[in-house]
C-alpha cells in the first residue's frame, strides 16, 4: 500500500512538471483517465523512462538509474481571483524513494506573464511537522495572467557571510567586487553631478558569483559603506547604490540602498548605507553588479565632480553578502516548475479557446452597441424636449412682454388723467383762493373806511359838544 501511494505521488509530479534536474529526456503527458488504468508496474516504467538518459541505457548502469530515481520534487500552483484573493501560497514537497526530506533549502522565483521580468523571489520555509513540505505566502500582483514559478531545492547548504570589496586595480581598469581589498587607493569620478536628477557612473562594479564559493541564494546585504568626496565648496547630496543580478538572459534589479541629505566636501568621508533584502537565487552564470549614483539636493547647485574611493584598507568601501552556499558534499539539487493563474471574475475570458474568446467579445460588442443605441435615443429625446421647451419659453416670453406693454400703456394713461385732474383741481383752488382773498380785502377796506367816517363823526360831535359847553358855540 505504501509503495502504491509513493508511486502515485511521484508520478503525479512527473506528469505535472519536470521532476528531476538530472533527467535529460522529455516527459510525455499522461491523462488522468490513462493514469487510472495503469498498473503499478506500468507506473514504475514511466518513472524509469522519465529519469533515464540514453547513456544510462547504453551503459546499462543500474546504479545510475536507481540513483536518479531517488530524489523528487512536487510543486503546487493554483488559480487565484483578484476579486476575492489578495495573497498567494506556493508549496513544494521534497522526498526521496523512502522518506520525505525535511532539511533541504528551497527557493523560488516567480516571473510576470511577459516571461521576462521577475515578479518576486524568496526562500521557502519548511512546514514544521510536515513530511518534506516547504511553503511561502505573499501578496498577489494586481495583474491577471499566468505567472511561471521556478523552484530549486538543495541539500545540504550552509549559511555564509562574506565581505565584498569595491575594487579597481588601476585608475582606468575595470571595476570589480572581490573578497579582498587592495593596497593603493583608487577612485571613480562622477563628472558634473546635476541637481534634481541622479548621475550614475557609466560602469558598474561586478563579479561572477561563481568566484565566491557556490552561492545558491543571496538573502540580504548588510554593513554597506563607501567613501565619498567632491571638488569645490561643500554641498548636500543623496547617494544611491543599486544592486543587480545580470546573466546572458538580461538583468534584474534586486534592490537599492540610499543615503539621503549628506554633506560632501573635499575631505574623504565614510558614509554608511541601510541594509537591503535581496532574496535572489544565483547560478554560475549570474553576475552580481553594483551601480553608484549621486544627486545634488542644492537648488542653486553649480555642476561639480564627486569622487567614490576604494581599494585600500583606509578606504575599503564594501558590504557583506549573507547567502546560502552549496555544501561541498552535495547530496542533490532538484528543480521544478509550476504556475499561478491569476484571474479576475468580474471579466472572465476563456484564454484557451479562441471561439469562446471571440464569442464573448461579440456578445460584449452587441451589448455595448445596444446600450449606445439606447443612449443615442435618450440623447435625441432630450434634444427634442430641449427644442420644444425653448420654443415654449420663447412664446411665453412674447406673451408676457405683450401683456406688460399693454399694462404699462394703461398705467401711463391713468397716471396722465390723474395728473390732469390734479392740475385742474389745483387751478380751481388757486382761483377760488384768489377771489376769496379779494373779497376779504374789499370788505376789510370798506370796514376801515366806515370806521374812519364814524370816528370822524364821533370826534366832531364830541368837539362840538365840548365847544357848546365851554364856549357857548352853537
């Protein structure tokens, strides 16, 4: 029973992806229905075919055949929906012909669907208590597509920390990264560093990683420092060290360490940079490269030269690489692949069937056409209503203007009539007041005359009486 389970697990790994790094022959896909019909012996034959080279068959070297069947790797990839999932999980199971392997070192790198750029690389942790299971979870990229997964497991590996020194043997020789320092100080000259933009030295410090033991995976870079100076007066800068992995297939930017807002002067000064996580697998074809860049932070900056010094014990610009090193008593290296299928259920398109693909597009096109036709009808109706309402407003304004004009004429006529009546009344009252004043004046004048005559008569009679009384006048 145990043998049957083992054979099934191994065969599933073979059918899904390359199981052994040593196998030279191409695997032939076997359907699930065919697999269910195979006997255990037939399954063992398929394993034998998948792990045996022509040289093994010619030499009839049974030991080589059995040894190549010894170690296996199975990798899980699955489907994810951006509408529901935020994280992914990648697992790999490492085993030999008898038991799981719980002390391997496994790392993975995931490529974007363009198959060129690396989305993420990481080491995979052993799941405690499991039977050779190694897993890692992280956040999904926000792009749909098929993300290939490349996995490698090694046993055994050692942790290693080693210094990498920036080196240049002479002033105009190539730039290197070596694990020893020189005896004579050398510099690189960053010519005319401008403000606001980084100026990078055109050449990079680089070295084939195979020259430093057999590095399988760089975890991080620590203890980074470099010696800088400049010509002219003191000025403020930002310093930038970019790390790359370069091989015949292209380059991958692994990380950047930045030192912001430092003052450079003519004195050579040591500056320490922050550590960075690389999490990058390396092979014998890979070069580790470092690019040195400088930017001025002075708004009134005048172009000047900046110098990076190294190559001597007094100016030993360097960093420490913390990595996994393949042990000299190598037991095995196994590799395999899988994929993450990232979808978005809000717009599901069958990428495997062109008919379904174009059918869906046709349906979408028809729906959009219908929707746009409806929108056109609505717009035309709105335009018709707008014209009708504009005409109604024009008629209404005309009627209102006519009514107001008639009302204004009537009001003006009434005000004119009232004003004429007021003027006539005012004239009549003025005439009446004049006649009244004249009558009063006449009566007062007559009264005054009568009183004057009466007074004269009275005075005469009084004088006459007095004369008679006194003098005997008649």
